């Protein structure tokens, strides 16, 4: 499921509103804290330059590695 989410985020990264919506949806099903941290790191690496504010708002309160 995580790989599908990554693919979806890549495909919608052209639209900030759609990207935020899909990112929030993905956080609803990730339950494992370690998986969530890895996902956060991946998002920051992939989209940190494009959507730093969205990522900061969505991942606020999720600890770094």
C-alpha cells in the first residue's frame, strides 16, 4: 500500500491541493510509527523543494529519525 501511495503522490504532485489531499489520506492508514517516519523522510526527499509548507503543516508533530 505504501508503494501505491508513493506512486499516487508522484502522479498528483503537479497540483498542490490534490497533493495535500492525497497526502492527508495516506496518513489515515499508516499506523506503524517507524513506517510513518520512513514515509515522512521519503516525502521530504521527494517533494521538500516543491511543497515545503504543505509537508511542514501535514507532518507537524511527527518526530524525525
